[in-house]
C-alpha cells in the first residue's frame, strides 16, 4: 500500500513543504526569470501565470489520493521560498511497480551552492521510502549541464538521450532521461 510524504521534509539547510497562498511573491520572483526557466517546459511567467501555477499547486495538495507533490523549497532559518521540487506519481502503474517523475527549479541567486542537489536527494529518498516507490525518473534538456550534474550527484543514471525530443524557442533540442534506481529500459 502506498503511503504519503510526511511534510515538511527537512535537510541541514532546507525545508520542503506544501505551497501556500502567501508564497506568490517568492514563486514569481524566480518563475518570471528567463534564466531560471530557460530549460523548463514552462515560463517565464507573467504574474497571472504564476498565480495560476500557485493555485494549481495548492489544489493538487488537497487531492486524495494525492498524486502530485509540488513543494516549496525554503531556506533555513528564514523560511524564504527559493525554488520548488516536485514528484508526479505515475497513476497508470499497477501492482508492485510504482514510480514518479522528479523535477526542480531554483532561483538563480541560490545556484552553485549545492542546494538543488541537497533538496533533490532528500525528495528522492523520502519518495522511495514514504511513498513506497520502486523507481523515480527525471528528464532534462541536454543543454542544462547544471541539472545533469544534480541528477547524477543524487545517484540517477542516464538511460538514454532522445534527439530532438523537446520543442523549445530554440527549436528541437535533445532530452536526457534519467532513472533511479538504475535499470535497463526495454
């Protein structure tokens, strides 16, 4: 039987919790930046798009059974929202195979400090234990070397690179697919 994430998830420097309505300014502070969203499938946001995104996050937290965990990444001790991490549970999985997709975004002011790695590792660990997942996957734009580094540091293994998989403002770009724990696809 699947469990639920017990929130907040705490690390030495960070906390992961559900978003709340008071997080709009902090969420929009990074969601509006081309630098932060360049390699994502959304953004940059105007304020209306950030408000809609936050509303979606809050609504998803109330769903039962919960299949989407869009979590605010906050710094300690101030509790300031500096990014977001997500786990999207695979609702089509049956039996013992239960997986989820991992994603993350961090305000550029906090890049290069190991925070994304620290938070992603914590969410991966809790996802495997609390949610009883058998695997977690992630995809990233192949040009996003920082995200490649985070995924590999937390123990995910690149399974394949799909040429021209992402349709971006720059045209079709390659996408890396990662898996934890590692296993062969096909």
